[in-house]
């Protein structure tokens, strides 16, 4: 999509110049096939940071209020975002997400569901694991470090700081266990645990 590609170029230049953005491990994202990128959610930049990890189009599940926002709505619709109801139990959104994955596309999901207020990851919800198990997509954890200090929730404009995005090796799910809630919760905890450990390691290096 032209709008998506243009925004990707603009944000890539901005983040690399003003926040010295570094990307690690992008080779873990395959050039084809269904993928779910799962990242911690700590800043307003997170969606674009995930989009910069791959040249493939990344479709994001977003709160329906942003999808219909008078200013931002046009951009997110042009970028192929999928609106999700506040309750999170949105059958139409799930259907659209599965359709994208079954066509070999890429989804960007923040398992926490909302921006953290502390910079530390909140508990993840199993929706991403369910989509992966139902579609056969691989899940790829992504740790976003430094973005919370730059542009956290409630801040009106970005501040100073550097950002590091680290892509981890993929995690495969068992399609036969897609209805097993305990299994889906375990997969989610593995993903969030991997993200949290790397986030802590990055924090130690910065201190």
C-alpha cells in the first residue's frame, strides 16, 4: 500500500536520525508465510517500530476508537489495520486476522492489549497464541527497548533517547491444541517471558 510504504520511509528516517534506532535479529522474520510479531507495548511508536522490522506489510489489530479517529483513522485504514472492540471479543476482527494469516500475511500484535504505564510488560493475553495455533502461523517475540523513555503514554511529544528493537527466534504452536486454554496461556507466558528477560538485560546495559 502506497500510504503504508510512505509512512514507513518517513518513520525510518526520523527514528534512525533522532533516536539512533537499531534493529537486531530481523533475519528471524521469514520472507514468506504467515507470521505474528508479538512485542511489548510501551510507547506510541511501537506499531511503526514493528513495521520497520520487515519489508513485508504488517497488519495491526488496533482499538476501534483509533480506527475511527477523525485525524488518524484515515491513515490506519489505509495501512490495513484491523479494528478490535473494547471488550476484545470481536469475532469480525478475529475472522479478518485469520484471513490475513491464511493468505500468508503478517500480523503485529501486542499481547498486553494496552500501553504499559510503568515501562515494564504487563501480563499477556492468549489471543495471539490462539490465532497462531488456528492458522499455523509462527510467532516471533520482539523486544522494544528505550521507546518508553522516548514516547510513553500520556506524553504529548517525543523526548530524547535511543531505541533498540530485537527480534527473537520464532516459536511454533501446535494446531491440535488450539482449543487448549492452558497450552495457549503457556505459549503466551513463554513469549512475554522472553521479551521481559531481554528488556531487563537492555536496562542493565543502559544503567
